[in-house]
C-alpha cells in the first residue's frame, strides 16, 4: 500500500501560516521604528550640541518631518499587518489548486540590486512562478533560502500542481504557495 508522506494542509494550518507572515512584518517594522528613532535621536543630539549656528530652526524642522515620516510609514505597515491577521482569522482567504506554466529560478532583479547596493547578494534574486490562471508568485531568494519554496523553484516543471492561497478581496495576488509534491490539501 502507498504511504503518502506529504505534509497535510488545511484551512487552520494555512491560517496559522498567514498570521505568522503578518507577525513577521510587525516585528520588522517595529524594529525599523525603534532603530530609526534611536538613530534620528542620536543625530539630533549630536547636531544640536554642535552649536546653534550650525543647527538652526530649519534643520530642526527637517528632523521633525523625517521622524514623522518614519513613524507614519511604520504605522501604516503595522496597521496593514494587523488587518491581514484579522482577515486570516476570519477565514477571508481561498485555497486554489493550479497548474504551473513556467518557473524562473534565481532571476536577477535590477531594482533590488540598486536598492540594496550589494550586487552579489541573494536578496537581489527572485524565484518567479507563473500559473495557468495568469497569476504570478514572486519569492525572494534571500527570504526563502533553504525553504520548500526554493526547493520547488529548483525541481518544479510546467504542469506541476500547486496550492495557491490568496485573500478574497485581492484574488489576483498569491500570498502563499505550496507544491502538491510536498503538500496535500484537505479542506
């Protein structure tokens, strides 16, 4: 008799994975807010102690605007992550089995290379999965290194089945991806 050793997926497990992804975003933006605030504060103290002729009112206003922008951006992404957790808990996502039409492994992203400034970083490469529905899932190599997504990018062929997950209010954007070779979905 055949023993199916694939990992079992159901809505509860996917909900936990969605919440974990959103919580990771919360931790990242909290860290950015804390470190950015410390850096802004230290720069403000150093420059203001240098003397009033070198650090005038205009510079103080620029620091306040910069700090306000940092707080606003981080709050936006923190609230967004909390809303995603809320959607996951309410079950506002769909799991769909789709066929892979094409996969591109380790594709260089010029934009990410310019953004990071490190031309040889794994974070500058993406795995791109394209499906028969026309949807695309882009996984950053640095973020998903040594995971099942990286393995799927290396060993998947056109025609392979995948379970794609998307939020109901944004059906065009795949947020999670599971290969049917390694996962079995049971509703």
